[in-house]
């Protein structure tokens, strides 16, 4: 195993096993986080990865109930290395069209990146499959990857950042949209690198080894 320990957040979503297998297959030391307390103070983790899929409101309710929401917020605000995948990207934002207000009260995301998660406007939703992804030249996450690489996506909603400087990559599906963000030690992607073959593994290496 190489590098320091990576913590993978398990909040009850799917796809966690494939992420863990990908990290360990690359030679990184990783384990599931054993509660939100491990993300504060002298954490045993050098990096934290939040993968998975699911409904915005259900995921936020789980994070609030377990205490992971507050712990992840503290981790990211401290600019400690973090990678979000799929719902792990969307929950960073203020709100989502997937989760309309309940009894007049809005469903709040983590609010760590200003912006909204919006539904694709076309009929063929969700987007399922490989899509060309154009990264900004300055991106550390996509460092060394071919220009306009293809990654595997499955989602009905996309993030719309209020601050476009966080956009690290874009893709097109009915419209051109943000498919990855970077800000300091924070990174998150809409696609699934663990399901994206060799290029996805290279992206994980860039994050976990960078």
C-alpha cells in the first residue's frame, strides 16, 4: 500500500464496493470511515472520498441524522483533501430541483459551493453511458489525461455553480454543463471514475497520489 490512509464515507448508498476496490487495486490504503468523529481533529485520514448515488433529499437527511453533514463541512472548510463522486458532487451545493421545498421549507444541501442542482431539460433523462468530458488545462484532477476523455455517467441532474471559477470540466447533454469542480483541496465529479476504465483509474491516481 502507498500513501496515507483514505477514508471512504459510507452513508448507505450504492457503488461503495467498486470505489474501494478501485483504490485498493491502485495500491492505496483505504477503509470506510467509522463515524463522523473520525473526520475531526487528529483524523486518521489524509484524504476523504464521498461516493455514491441516490436522491438529494434522502442523502441530505441521512447526512444530517448521522452527523456526517457537519463533519464533512468542517473537513472541506479546513481545505483538507476531498473527492466527491456523483451525489457526492451534488450535495456540495445549496439546493437541488430534485428536492422541492417540504411544507414551505427548502431542502438545503451542504452549501459549500454556491449554486443549484438542475434537471436536464430534455426527454431522455437520465443520461446513462459514456460522454466526452473537456477539462480545463489548469485542472490537477485531469492532469496527464487525454484531451476530451470519455467517462461513464448516470444522472438526471447537473450542477450549476454560481461561481464559474470552480468549474474543472464540462460535458454536453442537451446543454453544456459542469461535470467536475475543483477549489483548493476540494474536487468532485459527476461521472463515475471507478466505472470509467483506465482513464477513470488515472483520475483517481491523480487525486489520491497528488
